[in-house]
């Protein structure tokens, strides 16, 4: 894994002030986009710390819900897959994959496919004429024909307003913690009913925490693959793909740009309901009968009490806790990306605070692309997951390569 650049190293130093493309972010999407842009022969600058969200904001002991073979980052020739990494490490591929293993794989991918990564953060981006001016936190200024925003989830943490009057010592988001050791032996209420809520609850329970979960709906558990039915029959009924099981999952993965053609109402409905809160099947035995869950309940009132937190639920149950953990997800809102200048933000057409994108992930500002979670409102739920990296990288690289060629 690279550190901040030695400016004398030719491969990792940006001596020129002009680039065909700048990629902001070094998570799975940012690294994959950069690998494809570089593979297209474009002059690319990439900024960010590799897998920073996973390293600093996902809990130790976490397991990936996705299949291992659907957790690949993407390079043009498919050389740097998770399977290859595991073989080189002498390890057997299996589900579920650990957070630690995925981080190691992501950093290995970066070293091989995106060696030009600069771990400096971007401070400011604005449009000047036909180019973007990008200012880094260390004072360097570069210009680029195109910019790809791959900021990841951290900017989009959703903290419901009813908790904002409480201090961080009493209420925090699950994304605020890399380790949960500080909650050992404490009373913790987790608000949420998805994978993050349930896995955090399991980890805390196993670390001797006193945990309760409050979920707005009944818990939904993803089923394990049935082996009692012949494989061909299973595939015909509900094909297994990277997103899970079922023909809609198959369509989103194998026709990854079809979402753009749907009516807005259909898109909104799918985004609201498709791949909603659910726990992996391998979590069920770690929760059921071990962690109290208040299903179909909402928090009606929350207040500080006796140095802790008191919560009143919609069934009038009262819970007392030392800390409340919000597993309340993320909401894309580009106004929360501090590096985008006010003038640039004003020029970006949005829908429900997310950028309105064409089928090449390009915003209303020519040359400005958004990928990953930020793109889901336009591109579909497929791009909330690592499995969507290749489809987006192919399209973005093709768009920028074509645009650069036309400019020349």
C-alpha cells in the first residue's frame, strides 16, 4: 500500500498539471475506475487512501454478506481477482469473506492495478472553462479534462434528527467505529434491522455487551442456498448471481444499464424496496434466542437520563442504555461532498439530492461522473455493491476515452 508520494518517484508523482481524468476516492469503485482508465491509455491521477472506509469505519470481525466470487474489484483484463489473490496466498476461497481478508485483497489490487495512487486528499474541485481545477490538501493544483467522484459512504451517514441533541458519547453511528471493544460490558441499544444492525449486535453480544435491537419491521433473513433441489432446477427457479438469487437480480447484473430505461416511479419503488434491510443466513443463529429484538417498533422519544439514554418505543416500552448505536444507513446527498465548489454544485442537476446521471454515469456537468452508492438513484441498486464495479468502470472509461479523443 502506497503512502503519500515521494515527488521524485516517476510512477507515483504527478509532475504535470494536466490529466485526462482525476479519480476522487480509492475504495472498490475508485480503484476499479482508475484501473480501467489507465488500461485505456489515459493519463490518470487517483487520490484517496485505499479501502479507507473498510479499514477505519467497518468493525473488526465483520464478514461480507456478498459471495466471495462477487467481491472482485475490476481491472480491464480481469487479472487481479479475489480468487487469484487467495491462490497466491495459499488460501481457500469460501463464504463468508472476512473484512480483514477483503481489505488485504483491496490493497493488493491497488498495488498491482493502480500503482499511481496518491494518498493525498482532494480539498476543492471547480469547473473553469472546459477543464476542472482540482486543489489538494497539500496545496498542489492540477487540471483535468474529466473528474470521477467515487467518495464512498462515509459522507452520506444518515443520523436521524431526533438523536442530534445527544452527545457522541451517548449516540453514534455504526460507521463511527472500527472496534467495538469500548462497549464490552455496557448496555447498548442498536436502532436498525439490516445487516449492519444485526452483525453489530452479534459482535457486541459475543464481546459480553448487553445488547437490544429496535427494528421498524419484522427481521428478514436471507436464506442459505438449498442443496436438496438439483442445481439446474434451482437456477431455473431463482438463478444465483452476484446480487443474490432471483431473475430480477439476474437481469440487473446481466443487463446492468437497463435501469436507466425504467420510469422514474419504477426506479423509486425498486430503490425503496429492492435489497431492503436483511440479515445474512449465517447471522441468524448468532441473534435468535441470544439478542432481544423489538420488531415492528419505532423510537418515539429519546432523552439523556442518569448519564445514559432512555428510549420510549411505539408500544410504550422503555429501554435504558449506556449508548445508542444507529444502524440507520446512508443517504446520498452531493451537498455533503465538501470538495465540490458551490458553483459546481449549483450546475449539477439532482433528483432527491443525488446527481441525475446518464447511462455513462455522467452528470449534467460534462466530464463530471459519479459512481458507486452516489449513482444508485440514477443507475440502480446494483451499484450499491462491489459487484457493480466492472459495469460502471467499463462505461465511465469508454465515455472519458471518447471525450478526450474528440477534444484532441
